[in-house]
């Protein structure tokens, strides 16, 4: 099965499960019914898929090519551009 078909399958599963939670809430008369729960569940699934597969260009053979901590180290010793102006 290809990567895109697996992702679509996970998203459909998240949609069905979260909509069933929303249906149960709507039957009991609580707020956040089918639509809200479906949107929240589908968005959560999409964010997880993006975080899992969306950064494959940064990781090559288990080696990280970008270290976000280095940005903070570079700027720590410098003044900001607004502090330099007087």
C-alpha cells in the first residue's frame, strides 16, 4: 500500500471515530456535536501525519541536517537590530 493511501485511510478512520463521538454527544444534547468533533479529529490526524512524514527532507538516513537549536545560539550574543538604533 502506498504512503498516500495509508494517509487517506488514517484520515478516514479518524473522521469516522471522531464523528461517532460527536454523534453520541449530539444524542445526549451536549455541545460540540458531529461537525465539531469530526473537524477536531480530522485536524488532529492531519497534524500527526504532517509531523510524522512532512519533514523527511530534513532527516536523511537518521541524521538530522538541520538543528533548530543553532538559531538560538547564534542570536544569543548579538543585540537585536532594534537595540542597535538610537
